[in-house]
């Protein structure tokens, strides 16, 4: 009843009759699926990389805020460095800001 479906069925029947045409159509379809799968894989990789980068930045920011609090409580830069993993230079920069 649907004209588009009718055209697709007719094309399928023609392709089914011609072995070489069917092989070409199958190859194109496989290539299309492979390209789509590769694009999804690259997209997932980029998303994971972005998430890791964002998490790292977030953790660094949290550690800097924690270090500010420790500085405010009078803790030494060496102690803060040992606890947070921040360098003494990073902690000293906090004292300037």
C-alpha cells in the first residue's frame, strides 16, 4: 500500500536476482555499518577523554579549595602538600591570592 515500501521491495527483488548486484549491495551495507560503528567508537572515546579531563580538573579545584581551608586553619604548606598531593609551590601561590 505504501509506494516507498513497494519501490524498496521491487529493488530488493531485482538485486536478489542479480548475484553481482547483491554482492555489491551487501558490501556497501557492511561498509556503512562498519563506518557507523567506528564513528560510535570514536565518539565514546572522545566522551571518555572529556569526562576524565573534567574529573581531573574538578579534583584539582577541590584540592585547592581544601588547601585554602587548611591554610586558613594555620596548617603548614608541607603538611598541606602531604595531605593533598599539591606541590608546595601551588600552595604558596594560594597564600598570594
